[in-house]
C-alpha cells in the first residue's frame, strides 16, 4: 500500500531554543530523537554536534522515515529506525550505547504535516479518509474501529482520552449514523459529532475532543508513553537529560508524575526515619514547566498548548 501524497508542509519546530538548552548538548555526545517528525529539532541538534557526536532517531510514520533517510544519507552522524518510540531501549542496545545516551527528546502527539495532510485523516478541518494512524501501513484505522466498536466502548474512549463530557450522546449518535451509512470520512464524523454535542466551547470546534480521543486510542499514545518512560533510566548516562514536549493534559500529567517519582526515589512508608538520599532518587528536575512565549505563538499558534519538561539522570 502506498501512503498519502506528501505535500510540502512548512514545519515549525516547537520551542526549539528551549529544547536545545534543555538537552545541554555536548559536541561529542550521543542523543536520541524519539519522534523525528520532519526533522526540525533533529537538524538543530546536529548543528550543535561535533564530528564525534551521534544522533539516533525513531519514527513510525513512513513519510517521516522517508524524510529522515535523506538526512541520514547526507550526515553519517545520524541514523533513523522506523518504529514506535517504545523501541528506544532496543535501538540503543543495538548500537551498544545502553547507559551512554546524553539526551533523549520526545515531541508527543501528532505532527503539523500529519494534521495538515487531508489524506491522513487526523483533522476535522479537512475532508479526507477517516484514518488517523501514525503508521498508515499497519493497525486498525479510525473508520475500521468506529464501524464495529460498541456504544459503551466509544463513549469510554471519548471520556478517557478526550475528557469529553458528552461522550455518551456522541457515541449513541455515531452508532445510529453508521446503521444508515458507513462513516468513512473526517467530514462525516465531524458533522455527526457537531450535531450531537449540546455545548460548544468558545473558540473550539465541537469535534475537537472526540477527534483527539479517537486518535490517541487508535495509536495507543498514552500506553506507549508509559512504556518509553519506563526505559529512560536504563538508556540515559549519568547527567543525561530527558526533554519532553506534551500537547495534551493527559500526556503532561504522565510525564510530570514520572519525573516526580524519579526525583522522590523509592516509595517507602512516610514514618520511616530516612533521609532524602536514602530514598535513592534517580533524577532531578531541571526548572519548572516551560511554555511557548508570545513571540513564538505569533508565528506558530499550535505551540499554544505545548508544555516542555526537563529532567536529568543522577
């Protein structure tokens, strides 16, 4: 199966300067970009690396990998592996770099090129096939799932991953509509949701939360975030940095909780007479959450929901 046609979308890396500062790049260091996308952050990292530096990358989107392979042909310090970022530890082990990585970068969620390509089916703003898979060559599409999922399951997904209060009404409307005709396009689904959603949030399309929830579910985004964070401590060298950009409160909550747990250390009963060092802390938080400034928001409005967090391996 060939993928949707790739258009020349202008990609704007979110909070680029803050990401580079957070990674604290050493010219001879080893770094992993777990979400290559279209390589905006990766190229900037390579610019700060010397001849001995290395950058490994992962992405499960075939179009992203195609773009990355062109970069790999031009720069021997860079390599790309197609697959989910849950492959992080295996990738690093294969390169004999376990425990030697100086920085990990995760740019979570869907990329601008994916959103802007109607053929990928991520956005309710464009007419296109209802797909939503980050890897359109494997797994179940949104249309396939919605064709068979039960009303209760759809409702639960909308609530759990989109925090959609009207999930039951929307799920009921979806199940009723599919009895008359298959739901195969983004426009169909957006229209069904809009008609079923009784309260329209200001400055937000009524289908926003539902589309987000279905996309997160189809791609197992929160499950995979938990899986990759569980690998971070083994992968990073002492002093190595973890830098994560989240665009959704559920993602950010997972990242924030992970960093807090590693900073606190072992989970011992509170009444035990132990010092902070005896709790075996494994990371330290670097500063507080960082948000895009007004200057960036003027040229890149999608950065408005971005939250960047940084932690360092002890």
